[in-house]
C-alpha cells in the first residue's frame, strides 16, 4: 500500500491527536463528515511502531479515505 503525506487537523481532548476532523490533500482542505472505522497496529514490541488508522468519509464529496497516523514520527498519511 502506498500512502501520501498530508496535514491533518485533529481534535485533542484527553490525548493529543485524539481523532481527525479535516485534512489537506492535493492543496484541498477536506472536512471529515464521519469516521467510518478505526483500528490500531503495532506497539506490542519496541520494533513495532504504534500506528492509528482512520477510515473517514469527507463532507464535500462523500469519498472514503484511509488516514494513518504514525505516532513515533508525529506524521499523517492518506491512502485514497
């Protein structure tokens, strides 16, 4: 799977980057209408980085994207 780096705006509550609310992809800001699914990977050993995944639907066009947050690098990526 290939992912492109993106800037993501998040709600921060009890933790930083609690969940995404919008992201900028190809110079277009996309507001998130719904988080369709959410899951986690890694974190069980030191060589497995913790990654958060969000399957989101956008408000403007209703398309579904996969956002990936790599915590160790504090970076977001998108798969479309």
